[in-house]
C-alpha cells in the first residue's frame, strides 16, 4: 500500500511511522511527504529516510478551495492508498475530504470528542481534567469529528504546564499512530457507513 504523509512542522509522528514502516516487512511504503511549509523539519526527516518530498506552499494563498485543488493535484501524482495527516495544520475543504473519503487518517491531541480544535493541552489543564490523551481518527468533513479508531490516555498532574502535558501526549501519539497505519495497510481497518471498523467489528 502506498502511504502519503502530510505535515506542517516537526514531524515526530512522521518519524514514528517511518521507523515502523522501515523496521518491519509491512505491506506499506511511504511514497511521499508533502508539507505546506517549506521550513518544516519533517521534510528533513523524510529526506534522511530517502523519501520523496514536496512543498505545496500555503503562504499567501487565501482561497481555501484553490489551495486544496493544488494539494489534490500534487497528491494524485502519487496515487496513494492512504493519506496520513501528521501535524498538518490546515482545515480542509469538504471537496478535499470527499476526494479521499475513507483513506485519510489524522491524529488529534485530545481524548475526542473532547477538545476539538486548538490548545487542547491548556484546555485540559484549565478544566482540571484528571486525564488527557490523543486520538487517531478517520477524517470526515467535521473538523476533528470523524470516527475514532484508537486512543491513548495520560494522567494530568497538578503542576503540569501545557508543554509537560504535550510531551506526555506525544509519547503516546508515537505509539498509537503507527499502529493504526499498520492496521490500515494490512486491510484490517476501514471506514464503513461513517464508522471505523477493525477486523469487521465496529469501533
Ligand atoms: C501532534 O501533537 C498532533 O497531535 C497534532 O500536531 C502535532 C504534530 O507533531 N495534530 P509532529 O509534527 O508529529 O511532531
């Protein structure tokens, strides 16, 4: 299976997925990493792993539909079976999401459906939550609202700053995201009728 990864930044989740794909004899390979930012560190990680990279710059483009069209044309050069959003910090148009329906995964730093959107760690601290975490989900038109595949929980400690909590959550992201990708490339995971299905069981 051909995997394409979309990033905007550091790419630590990308790295976790590269490490898994390279270590094992998985039936998946990463055909390209595309960033909307030219200076994303994740592009270096990809190049170091011998993966093709490209930049579809979003800077200065205000028309969302126009940007998403450009992104679609670039992605479709690679004919991917799976698109992995790994810290890709853009809201996608319904047209984009429909084009890749059932083929797109995202990781979000909260226990969805809690805290969709930004600043999730600070919001968990402000709410005095005892636990927080990360969720892998299929991408649908609703932002951070697609069916959840897998979650990992972490404790929130009373003296936590948002950065402490973010680091704790990220360690878990690096465990669960490669696992969900592995399920997908092994044909164990799909989206059916708006639900995530693993080994024929609704999640
Ligand atoms: C992750 O925390 C992810 O949950 C969020 O963006 C961050 C990306 O980090 N969507 P990285 O670029 O994978 O290091």
